[in-house]
C-alpha cells in the first residue's frame, strides 16, 4: 500500500502519546498524595485545637426520676415485688432564637500545608414559653438547667457569659442528662414547681473551630446572622441563606428558618427522654418527652471557610489537559514533518512530550511555596524556554522554534483562563478544541495525502 509508511508514522506517534500517559498519570498520583497529606494536616489541627463546630441551643432541660413497685417472677418462678427505677428528662426548645456573630478567619500551618481555622464571637438570644410539667405516678422532677451543645468544647475561648432573665448564671462543663447526646455547657435554673415560667436567655461566647461552623435552628422561629472577612464561603447543610452579600471585604449571610421548614426539633425529640429503656416517643405541646434515642444528626445552617478552588484542585484540573498539550504538540510536529519535509525522530517526539509533562510537576511543587499564578508563570516560562531552545535544533530554524514557542505560550494562556473560570471551564474548553480542530482542517485542506504517502514511500 502506497500510504503504509504514512500510516506507520501516525501509529508511532499515537504510541508515543499513549506512552506519555504513564508519566502524566504518575503526576496525577502525586497530586492525589499531596491532597491526602493536606487532609491529614486538617485532622492534626482538629485534634490539637478544635474541629468543625456545631452549636445546638440554648435548650431547657428538666431531669426526672420514677420509682414504681411492680409484680414480677423471680428465677424460681415465684412472684415477688420489685422496685422499677427509670430516669429521664424533659427537653424544651425555645420559641424564638436570634443569633448574631462575627466569624474571624485564621490559619494554622502543618509543614507545607495551611489549614483554615476561625474564631466565632457570637451573641445568642433565646425566648422560652412556659412549660407545664406532666405528672406521673412516682415521678420526681430534679433541678432544671439550660444547655448549650457544641461539637467540641475545647473551642471555647475564655468564659462565656450567660444571663437568664437578666440574672447572671454560672456555666459548668457538660450537658447533664444529655451527656450521651452531645457535648457542651450548662447552667442551673431555679427549682420548678408544677411548671417552668417563660424565660429569656442571653448567651455571649467566643468559639474556635476548624473550617466549618453549623448552627442548628432548634427554635420555632430562628434568625441567624453571620459576618466574616472571608471572601469565599461555602454554604451547606440543609438550609441556604435567605440573604447574603459577597464582596472584597468578606461576606454577610442571614438565615430565617421556621420550625415548619426544619426537622431539628423532631431530631432532638428522638434523642430525648429516659436513659434506661428502649426508644418510645411521647410529645407534649410545649416540650419533648421520650426515651433515649440514637445519635441523630441535627439539621443546621452551615458555613465553611474553604478555598472553593484551591491549589491542588487547580493543578489537578490542569493535569487533565496534559494529554491535550501532548497531542496538539505532536500534531504540529507531524504537520511540519509532512508538509515541510523535516525528519523528526520518535525520540525527539518523546523528549518534547516529557518536557510538557514536567510542567505539571513543576506547577505542583512551586504552588506549595508561592502563589498559584506565580507558580504557573514560572513553570510555563521554564517549559516554553526549554522547548524553544530544543526545537531550534530539531526544526533547523530559530524562526520555526519561535513560532512553536508562541503557540505554546498561547496554549498555556488559554489553560490558565480555563483554570480561573470555574463556571465556564467546560464551555471554554469545548470552544478551544473546536477552534484547534478547525485550524488543523484549514491548514491541511489542500494536502494530497495520497501523493504525500507516495513521496514518503
């Protein structure tokens, strides 16, 4: 066949492209390893400081104890009277909850890795409706208390200030009867009569944590506001902010959540009640009463101080275009070789492809020490300069090498725009591929491939 040699040439170049997938995949493996190391750094910061925080409360808790005499059979099958003791608690959510706080971002470094942390200075105001205590045979109610749950009490900075109806209350560690459900702090209230009166609770505290803060909307009506100088917040959980602003000075966000739209109260119900028996829920109009349930997650409004497009994400996205760089460069070589009759050895193809692959490794290593755009500029300049010097000998012309270097510069520039344009990356990438294919088809539209194959033969 006249075009056999041309076909073999294309197969050789295609084989080299497949061969270069090996170093490209190895580089992507290095990127994934670095991401794992960063995740380990986040865990170390959480262990030594405080982890992601979730705040639940304030809540009113009334412990109770029941003693009853019941008829039962002993081991010999004889009737006997036993004393049955049950312990539990009533849990009341506030009617209104207003939370306002400033989230001050910070950083902790573990080796090369930076972990985002914060300190949240908050003021929480909760209004409680009166709570009638249900009566039962043998039941005795203990001293009630206010509970504020949090995921990691090590994050408390200083001593929180708690006022109940304007009267200061002393906070103590732990959540009393709710210790199996959540960590936190509590403050004793006055001993109850037959009911708990309406009450207003005002709490001011500073809470440190790692990356993520969640606030559970446990009241009938919740108004949560957070301000911060962080520019790239990630809002999650079951609720997005009803209003938010993002600018160069940071962000503000506000959630207004009703108990009709939140499952937080029912999730608290499933975890409240007796401490000694299997779950069975009984709901009173104002408070929650039931048996101890499992560790149920509570719906929250969540904000995270994370880099939405961090260094490793950008390098990983860039490496996905590595094979495109190789293919386009090899196509350019093939066109020069076939149209300009410039013999290029397969080893020269391979060396140029390896130089393209090393760009991504340089980008990864440099971006861990300097800003991403600086790392990208240095890596691209180094690789383009190396290609220019090498191709001036391969293509037998400084002018041709400069042309290739110019094309590579344009390609690196377009790739950088793709990396920075998170929302339009797919569109821009598709247009780039279409434009390149159109250019190749335009350049080769008048090539007589049969005649070219005959000449090569």
